[in-house]
């Protein structure tokens, strides 16, 4: 794996988490920046998606990632409105990436968790602790939107860098 910057994004309408890491392999990963883009539920949808787009575009311009990783959209039949709202945020994230010409990889959450923790059903706290360990941080990244975004970026390093932590040959496809 060549030296590159990877952007992980955990899209949401209220909070979109993002994390940029620099890596040249699984043993050489470094946190560049991580944070959240907040919007107000009191604002209209058009302002909220514009805010996500503009703020994410700024992150992209500042850090020039080579690739971005998003979690595949999951819809639960008990909460269809949640999926629709997340779809708005995910769509504007895809637009910002597309407008910047950045390669996008979508991965199921179970695959990300399995790469990071060895367990595709891991709890958010487990993922958060492993992100802390893998990036050599003194404290776990918080909130979960940030640690999830960083987990997505880290999973790319293992999957594409062929240094798969826990997945064996299964992790080589997309």
C-alpha cells in the first residue's frame, strides 16, 4: 500500500462524523483530523444538507484524501424514516466526494466491525477502543460518530492493504 490519506465518513443529518488518517500500511497509520459536522433539527432540510456539503467540502479541500469510505445504507423495517433521513445526508456526502473526484468505497457495518475488532457484531464501545489502540491515541475518539468514521478509514487500510487483521481472504473483495 502506498502512502495515502483516507477519509472515513459516518453520515447523519444531525451529526456527520468524519476522520482523516494517513497510512502506508497497517503498522503505519496516523490520525490527521477527526470531528463532527453538526446541523440543527430546527433548520430546514435544504439548509442542513447544504451545511454538510460545505463543511465536508472544506475537509476534502484541506486534507485531499485519495479515497473515502462510507458505511452501506442499512434499512430496518421498524424505522424506515431513519433510513430516509440518513439517505439525505449520505447523498450529499456522495455528491461532495463525486464533485471532488474522490474514489468511494461502501462497506457493510458488519465488515468494518469484523476488520477492526474481529467480531462483525461488535458494540460501538469495542470499535471505539480498537480505534484508539490502532491509531495509538491516548483517549478513545468521541463521540461514536467520530470513532465509527475512523473505523471506516482504518478498515480500508486493512482491506486494500492486504494486511487484514481478522478477516482472512474474505476481506479482499468489496
